[in-house]
C-alpha cells in the first residue's frame, strides 16, 4: 500500500500546482483540504472541480413565474424575489416558510385571478400546496376544466 505522502508528489490539477510546491503554512492546509474533499467525494482531478461548480436550478415555466409573483405580491414577501424561489422546494415550513393563514390568502388570490376555488377542506390540498410546481400544475389543470 502506498504511503500517504506519495499522493502529494504531483498536483492533481494545474490550478492547484502552486499549492503543492510549498510545504508550509496555508498552502499545505489547502492541499490537505483538497485531498480530504477528493477522498470524501471519491473523485479526483477535474471531476472534483466540476462537482464543486454551482448547480443551476431548472428553469421555471411562465405559469410558475406568474404564480411565484402572485405568492410574493399577495403574501407581502418583500425580501423574496422570483429567482429566490425553487419550484420544487416546499412552500411550507423549510421552504418559503408559509403557514395556514398564508394558504387561505393564497387560495383567495388564486380564486380571484384564475376563476376557480381551492376548498379549504380539499383532500388534495397537501399535495396541491407541496411546491410551486405542484400548485402551478393544479392551476393549469383546473383552468382547463
């Protein structure tokens, strides 16, 4: 089995070669962190660099954008923008943090805007309000009826 120091003899990526040249202080720590991350992810070289790139969210449909604006405007979410809302994230609790009063206000706004009602005692309400995408899908389906 090769010893631990043999992994440090070559730079895994051209960007990091300077960090491998110096054996002291901060550069050594960066090398150790990179190596630990590479081991943790079971990735090497460019694979790890690509893995660390920010992930893009899937684009929202025009209706999802419209419903996101409706949520922001009607619930007075002043610090939230459409770009901040993930279409797949929960609307309640850990997502946008909406509560039951927000659900009632949102149901009223949807009723006024799209011309159909979401009943407060509906069987599928938990599923309908599970995410922006689910709510938009329900609006789209209900408008067609």
